[in-house]
C-alpha cells in the first residue's frame, strides 16, 4: 500500500446528531481482529508471544529474558514487534510472521457465538484492518464465520508506505487506507468507523477522520487496555452490540474544526 504523505490532519470534534432531516450517511465498518472480533487474550496471544520471543532469542543470540524484553519494547514503540526487528536488525519480515504464527489457530480460537449472524445484520461494507499477518487473519475469520462478510482485508503485510511498514497506530497508514477506499476529504461517499480494542489505535484513527468504537473486553490486561478519551465515540463490550449502535452513528456527522 503506497500513498504520498498528506497534510497534517485537522482535529475532529465528537460526533453530534444531525439536526436537519435527511438521509443519514452510510457507514463503512473497519474491524480490528485480535481482542475485537475474537478473544485473543484467552490463549492466542500467549502462543504468539512465546513464538516471537523464541524467534528473537534465536536470531539475535539473546537470553530469553532479554529477548522477551526486546520483543515487548519493539511492540510498544512500533505497533508491531517485527517492524523493530526489520529496521534495527534486518530480519526478514515474512519469515518472522510465518514462524511466529505457525500453530493450530482453530484449536486456540475463542469467540462469541453468532458472529456470522452479526455479519448479516450489519448490511453496510465491512473491512478488516489488523496488524496480524494475512494467513492468520484468514484462519480466524473463517473460524468465527465472518470470512464471507469481510472481503476487503488490510493485514500487516499491506501496511507499507514508501517501502516501509507502518502498522497501527500510524496516522499515515490510516490516511492512506481512507484514500484507497475513497473515504478521504470533506464529503466522502460514506463515513468510516474503526472498531478496535486499543485506544491508541482509535486516537490516531480519529485524527485521520474515522469515527471510533472501543471494544472494552473485561478480560483484557496490560497496555492493550488503554482507557480511551474524547477520541472514543462509543464504548461497548461486544461487537454484537454494533447493530444497535449503528443507528445512532448513522444519525451523526463528524464536524471538523
């Protein structure tokens, strides 16, 4: 995914109801994957983190505590561990993503029932926007029954701008995605909504022009559970609440300062 850098985004105000009568704008739903569409904290993250630490340990000849600390440091700094490894150690990104997600995904998958029904209830376009690799994301979507409902997918392999990886929460990546989907500018064809469990991602997305919905799972722990602020338009426990929330979002517009 390539896009020239655009002007600095203008700050957006909170969503406000449309006062005048008229047809509400259509929405385009952008979904995060892990801890949003399924409960990755239940078992998936442990499997991934262990493989990432082992990979760093092997490739950089580090003791396990140092490898684990470096894995976490790069994740916090760059949004994805492999970006730090690519930039600072010339690690092959595809090898890293392949080896760290090489496990029985269906065996560790935990999600709410009825998500395929959710895909049918949300009639508008749905897009996947995840820092996870493509093949892993495809397995998860198939396992939870949303593979037929989410055709457009931005996995981390797609998040490259001018040859450099820019995963969430990169503002330039969010703007590039909106441009590619025809959702940039003052009068887009539809309003983009990001549904994500990470408030840092939502903050950057809001600055780029998204409406934002925070998935606040009670099982989450650690830095993934940021509190959220004025940049969060709605906070829900489960994506199954989205159809009810959609009516309110459709009656709202994003007012720019």
